[in-house]
C-alpha cells in the first residue's frame, strides 16, 4: 500500500514538473539552464523518429561524459554480439549528448526524458525495445516500471551505490522497490551488491560483474592533443594536470602551483574544471595571481605559441582530458579535495601517470584504495601537501615514473568486466525471448 501511494505521488509530481518544463522551454527570457529542461520531454525530430522505427533497439543510458566513456567498450561489444540491432544511447547532459553523437558505435543519441508518465510512455512506444541498460545509479522509477509493463528487460550495468547514496536514498525505498524488483543488476563490488539489495533489488537478480571503467583502453589522442604534446615537448616543459576540479579546488591547485613553479621553472599547469560553465571564473582566479593563461583551443587548435615562464593552460573543451593526462608525469584528480566524492582515477592510471587525490574519494573508493595500497597513487589533504608532493615528484622523476607504472599494472588486474557483463546480458535477453515466445504460443 505504501509503495503504491509513494509511486502515485512521485508520478504525479513528475507530470507537474514535465508540464512546467514545457512552459519553461517556450519562455525566451528564462536562463538557458531552465529552458533546456524542455528538451527532455521526449520529442523526436523527423530523422530521429525514422531511425527509432528502423528496427529492434537496445537502449543504453549513461548520465554524462564519465559514465559514457566507461560504458563505451560494452557498446562496442554489443555491436559485435548483437548485429542488426539499433543501438540507442541517452544522457542527461548536453556534453554527454555531444560525445554520444560522435561515437561510431551509436545509431541514435538522445537526452533522457523527464521521468513522468506523460513523457515516458509515448517515447518508449516509438521504439521496438529489446532491452534497456543503465549505468551506475541511474534509477528512474517511472521509466523502469513502464518498461516492465511492456515486457522489456532492464539491466543495470557497472552498478554502484555508495554509502552516502544509500543513506540518502533509504527514504525512497518504496519507490525503488517497485522500480528495481524486475531489474537485473550487474554491480561493481560485493558492497555495491549488498547496498542495491538494501534499496529494494531482488537478491536473485543481483550479480557482481566488476567496473566497466577498468576495461576501457587508451585510444590514440586526437590530432590537437598530439600537436599540443609536440609543442610542450619541443619547449622542454613538464606538465602537471589537474582534472575535473570543483569550486575551491582551483584555488588550492593554483596556490600549490605558484609555489612549485618557483623551484621548477619548466612546469606548466593544465587545469580542467569539471563544469564548463565555470571556465571564466577559473580564468579570473588565474589572472588574480598574475600567472600567464592560455586556453587549450588557442594552443592545440588555433596553433598559438607556448610562452616562456609560469603558465596555466585552461582546458576549455569537453572530451580531451583523458588524453591530456598523458602530457605530464603527474595528475591530480579533482572532486577529492572538496566533499564531492572524487572522479575517474583510471584515466591517468591507464597512461602510467602518478596520481594524487584528496581525502574525499567515496565515489571511487574501491579503485582508489587499490591504487593507494599498491603505491600507484598518493593522498594529499591541502594546498600545502599538494605543493610538497608535487615538488618531490618533479624533483624525483624516476620515483614518479615508478608510481605511474604501478598504477597502470593495478588497473590491468581489474579488467574482464565487459565479458562478465556480456554473459549476464545475453542470458537475460535469451530468457526474455523465451518468455515472449511462450506468451505468443
């Protein structure tokens, strides 16, 4: 009874939100962030509708760029294992959507709709869905229940539920029970498996398949990154990369760099804020310190020269960060000096880079713990400790390279998740096919 009431209230609230989003999308003076919500109402243009009706579809949902990069090896394997299927990918962000549209594995890329019955049901009806796969903790109750009503299997891939997410979501368990009951859950770790059961998943449907992030393989850098590498190497500069930083972290990173560069005049800082809308604010922080600033697009795309002396390069393009980690011997991964939970440490680890993280790494606890225990990463807790550690690593390049090699080796021991996922996915699709054939008989 409680579950039914909770689900009814949720769906009603989401229908109201969808109606308001439709209004906001037509009001010209509202901020773009508000108006863009109107793009998540499930509308398809003519070309998208034609593609949607073009065959049996497998739909994969990844929240944003990080999750999309992680799931990409699985997308490629699905194309091989299930030829002739239409591969649909959805994201929640425009940056993720732009990346999905560039992927050759993807036939159709969309923004995921608001989780309202008035939006969800018409969109699902446009497709002949064979299965829906979603990454990590992207649990949308209305969508998942609508799929169950149509007999479409749902599969969570590379599933992750942090302790923090579990504590926050316990009050939503009545919703999650209805949504997760029929879902096949491929979780990253035993702890994630226990937590998803605590949220309402059926234990018999929960499997430990590992993290897909381990199976991503480095690709050749795009031409502009290779051009930038030649520019840096030709100038005899060493690069420190600070990736996926949040508000408060740029200040600490710039303070540390300002101190380190006094003893290492060849050091260049590559700074990549997590959210592109913060670029101008970060550029202002650099200017306040009197440091020279160049943007990635100026150097790598427009062909500007590299100035001498202390320099901050602001990564103003979404996508190249994973390759830019390869430009220098050491990388700080953000979201970890402030209580965000940390971001993807596997990208620099694959490239054999020494990794620095702050104290807040709950989102990647298992991977970070593995790297720390294996001496493939170092923990820092302030601008001071970041400065001391960077100074030491730059002064001892052989030690820095050894840390990077250990990080790379530790990542390689975690591989195999794609094939474990594929076995579970293939079995689930086969059982769904038998069920449909039985219903038709």
